[in-house]
C-alpha cells in the first residue's frame, strides 16, 4: 500500500513538473513575441503628427476609408498608426508609457476599426495583413484591452487559419500558419499551437510530386513541369503554378517565417529538428543568396512586379543569417561571411556558376562582378501578372535578361526612367508602344532552354521565340573568369518595327569611350548609331565587338515616373530624371538570319581591353542556328540545337547524337572533364563521340572505344532533376 502511494505521489509530482514546464514554455514564447512586437523604435515625430491629426472618431484625414480596392486600401495606415501608438503606450522608456490620453485615442481608433471591420478586394490584406496587425496589437496591449475588444480582434485574426484560401501550398501557407500559431498561443490553446508548429516545420521541404502534385481531382500530375508550388530541388521557389521565379520574394518570406518560429522555440520542447534547420540553411545559401549580388542585394534579373517598388534590390539586413547562427553551426563560416557582406565589412566573394534548372535562371559570380540570365520556356511562364497595378511594363524582362553588377547598385531605382524595350541581354522588337499591360504573362513557345555548369563555370542557351511579337532567335551566353561571350544567330522578324539586342542599360557614370579600331573618342551626351565600333568602355566595363556590327549608343538624361509602372493610389506621379547609359545592336527592320557577337569584360580598365584586342583569347568556333560554340583558354562550351559535331581544336572533334549542351575542360590539349545537359528535358541518354581514346568515370556513363574513337553514353537526370548537368571525369 505504501509502495503504491509512493508511486502515485511520484507520478503526480512528474505530472505537475511537466505541466509547469509546458506552462513555462508557453509563457516564454508569449513573452518573446511580445518583446518582438515592442522592439521597433518609436518615431516620435511621426507619433506627434498622427496624434495631432487624429479626429474625434479615431480616424485620420489623409486616409481614404471608402476605397477598398486592390490598388488602394489605405486603411493599412490606420492599423500602422494604431500599432505605433500602442507601442508608445506600453514600451519601457517611452515618455508616453501608460499615458491615459494616448490610451483613450488608442481605444477610439481601435473601436472604429472593430466596428467597421474593413475588407479589402485583395485577399492578402484580409488573411495576412490585417490579422497580423490585430495579433501585434493583442500581444502589445493584452490586459489593457477589454474582453469584448479581445474577442473581436481574435475573430479578425482568426481569418489567418489553415482552411483559409490563401493557406494553399505556396509561399503564403507558412506565413498564415505562423499567424495562426501566434493567435492560438495568445489564447493559450496549447494543443492547437503544437499542431500548427508541426505544419510550419513540415513546410520546410522540397516540392514532392507524389504528395504535392495532385490536381483538383486528386490525380497525380505526370508532367513534372506544370505545377508544384514551393521549394524546388534546385533551391529555387515557385509561389504559383505558373512556375515564375519567386525565390527572393515569396520564397524569402517562406524562409523568414520558418526561421522566426525556429528561433522562438529553439530552447523549448517544441524545438525544430536538425534536418529541417539544415535544409533551411541550404535553401538560404544555395538558393536565395545565389540570386543576390554577393548575397547582399537582390539581382534585378529576378525581380518581378516588385521592380516597380522604390528600393527594390537594395542591400538587405544581416538579420536572417545572424538568426541562423543562433540556431545551428551548420555551414557556419558561409553564414558568417554573408553577415559580413550585409554589414558592409570585408568579406570573401565565392566564385560559382549556378543554373536553376527548375526556374531557368542562371547566376555567375566572381570576386569583381555578378551577372545573370533569365529565360522561360514551355515549362515556365515568363513573368508575374501585374497584380495590384504593379510592374506594368514587364513584358520583355525574361527574354534573356542579362544584368551585370559590380557593386550591386547599378540598377537601383532606375525603373521609372527605363526603356522597357531595351532590357540588357534581350532581343526585342522596338515598337512605338508596349503591348497591353494585361498581356504581360505568357507561356513560352519553345522547350530548348537551359544551361550547363560544373558549379564553377557555366553557359546558357535560349531557343527564343517571342510570345509578344513575330520574332525568333538562337541566343547563348558563355561565362569565363574575367569576361563572358554573348552570341545570337537566326534572328528573324516579320514585324514592321526594327529589332535590337541590348547589351546594357544602367545609370550613366562617367565618360563613355568608343574605339573604332584607329582611335578612341570620348562621346558627348546624346544618342547615335555607330557603324564601326571595335569596343566601348563605360563605368569599368568593356563591350567588345569581334566583328563589324551596327550599334546604338545613348548617354543622356531620361525621364519618367513611378506611376507609369505602378498604378497604386499611393504611388508618386512626380517626374523622375536620371542620367542613363544604353548600348544596343541594331538588327534593322525584318532581319533574316541576322546575328550578333559581343564580349563583356566587367571590372576592367582601358588597358585590359587594349591588351585583349592585341591578343584575343576567345575563339568563337560557331555561331549558327545549329551550333553555338566558344573556347577561351582551357574551357570550351558547345550548344547543339540539333545532333552534330564541332571541332574544338586541332584534331579534337566532339559529335553528339542529340541536341544538348557541353562544357569541356582542357589541360593543354587533353580533356579533363565534360559536363553535359539536356535543355529540352526530353532525353534519357545522350551519346558523345570523341576522336580520341579516352577513359571516363561515373555511375551514369557507358564507355566504348574503337581505335582512336571513344563513345560516351551518358544517362541524364530525369523527373525533378531533368535539365541538371551531368559531370564526367576524363583521363586519356
């Protein structure tokens, strides 16, 4: 009997201890969220302004409370004002802390909102924006709220729940789950809170065809390129079934929501698992950071409608990598390096070439520059729809856009004055007007779109057919350590307007020098066509033309406004003027089988260009509709739009039995490695025949030798990895 009583006492004690620990974890989490809500500084000037202008009914005269449309909903300012006042009322050290007059204003403004419960035409405000504001106010004010206020605020916050339409698999699902979790934590509903935490952690995964790829009838989608919201196997992110690149927008929000909760629960019983934390760090470093210039500012090439927002692409804060460092030691040195870069401290620049085969975006980084190429195909749409009146001139911004950055601010806020028919890298019909703003998003018309890379070097190819104009071209880019080569072939158009391929359009910084093969001239401001430019130099970038090409050059002041690209009611209509540099190749009207060849040398001096001209290292082997191939020192690239062969040097010839891309490394005249990819994503194997006796290693390779001829049969990646490069190590 005594033994039974003792055991019962122990069990009761253990139960009591566990209950206390659970309660302690819940309270600590509530305290942490409250502290975060109170953390931002109180801008007293703004606070004084809103207190001086608030009306008796708790509203403000500068807010349109009637217009609830997608491009307006100024009601957000009302909620922002409420949060600022609440923070001033509750924050330690605030001179307004516990101020009764301020509290009366807060109650009046809050009750006004609760009475009207404003609903926006944009679902995001109703299921994310407004609930987030309500949750913030609940945590800040808490016991200073009446029970009626709490109940009504919780009801509004409850629109963020897992049954809400916006909680579909996407970048918003985890955000809504986070808001839902905060609401249930505030209510101290532990079971529901714990279940939602599992949803949040479970979202940190790759898109999986078997579980995520079902249609409305529940049938598994057999086409691996027609959907799949979420993180892809190449660490890019798709928010919608259109497969537009959303890595640095919705994909960043997805990651931030995950890390926010991972940080809060890290020392509690709800701690996220190591595998999920490691995957989130991989996604950050190999996905998000590789779509940013030096990991610190978003590449303009990945911007969608957000390019029409002031400040898009500026350097971001180090908060996210710093939070990772508090959670894990995984890839610690790389995270510390990104923190340094974002803080403006000395950091190491990693050299890499990364092709996101699920998203058809390529980035290339060297210590002195970052560049990228954005494309689309029958698998991926070109651009976001101009939701909410944003990004109204984005029609051509995925047509092989090739932005170049050395500092990261080369294009920052240039959007209002941009010529959107002259996108760097793109070949575009130069019509008098842009297509209708409601016809921006288009499906690609060709499937041979891809890249080849070994992680350090890379190239991309675009069998381009414009969905907007009667225009087609074969376009390719080949990247080396200190320069890259851009080729165009089979440029055909039946449009009545001329066609141009733009090399760059950026801020004008300093002189523009043009060399015609005889002398170098400094160009006066203006616009002109040049018939015999050998090279052009601007802002430490050299643009080299191996052959005679008709080029257009503009270095002058351009004007525009933010409102021309962003029609939200809060957008400024004030005229903006900026000095702009623009360089393009003029293909004329209705070109037939036209082409181009140019080399871009970033972070260069004039002496570097002159030295290159005296002794060119680049050999353009082929630039036709069938093959585009380039060799530079010990690296060669080949784009085979159809089966064929190409002579790389001397007696060294490579023949393919199918369209593909190759990256070949040499040591002297001996092949060291070959990377191969299938831009069409259709092939299961590709055979390479090389007129040499070789040995190759790899699980997916079959080698057959016949005298001095070797055939390599390579099994290519399939399904979610189709388009990824296969790398062969070669010995002779």
